[in-house]
C-alpha cells in the first residue's frame, strides 16, 4: 500500500465496486503518542488522511486497477480524537469523475465519528505504471 504506512496494515472489511471499508488497531505504543500530546495522547490527523488513502489504494489493487494518484484534499473535518488502543474504521465511497475518482470518506472508532473527508484522485501517469 503506502510506501511507509503511518499505522499498522489495515484489514479489509468490505470491498465492493464503489465502496471500501477497512479496520486497523491503533497501537498504544506507537512512538507518535510520546509527543502528541504529553498527558493527552491522540492520533495526529495526518494518520487519518493516510488511513483513507491506503483504503483507496487497497480498493484499486483489489479491483485490479493501477494505483491512482492523490490529486487533491478537498476537505477534512475532525469530529473527535482517535486515542491509543482504538480500533479505527475507514469507509470510503469511490465515484468515477473526470477520468479519476472522487472519494468521500468517514472515519470512526467505537465512540463514534472521528473525521470526514473528500479527496480527489487522478489516474497514474504512464511513467508511474509498473
């Protein structure tokens, strides 16, 4: 998936033509918690963006498609923190748009919604294809 994932590898829960759902455990011993934030550790938002991106890459791979290129982060809204030891679930709806994909994603833990985001993906450039 991502060259250097920020979290442990995600577990696919559901992969359909237009939907991908993944789940991963947030390791309470991950080094990021030592500094983000002392006495109130929480997962940085970029980890959630990476988790969504990895879900989209998994969706493409499972469907036999070349990995799309992230072209735009349209919006990200954080609703609640992701804490050490949480199980993070990512659900994405993938829609074909202008030769690429529009992705609407939601992230949640057992306590409820943690983030929503909209991303745009472009087809990989010919030189990026293996």
